[in-house]
C-alpha cells in the first residue's frame, strides 16, 4: 500500500510545488487508508502503531511528495 501511495503522491508533487497548493487529496487518501490513525492507540479507535511504523510511513509518503511527508510527521 505504501508503494502505491508514494507513486500516487509523486504524480502530483511537481504541480503542488509549481503552484504552491496544499496536497489536500493526499491527506484524503491517507485518511481513507486509516493511516492518519496509525499512532492512535487501539483503545481510541486507532491502529496502535509505534515510532518505527510511523517513521516507515513518513519516509514512504515523503519520498513521493515531500510536503505531505512533512505535515504528516508533524502529526505523528
């Protein structure tokens, strides 16, 4: 899944850089995949992931679209 998201985000990265737009669609996709809940404890409805899983997610996302990776890591 991370590879697919990385490729999807990379396809629009240059356009976001060129026009200074925020990658709202990327965050919608991350939410649909429940990845925004990665580090939320399971008892609160999250996935219960730890720092290593979060680092793997941020690295994959950031490799596709740096702005999305930056904002994502600030929220992990």
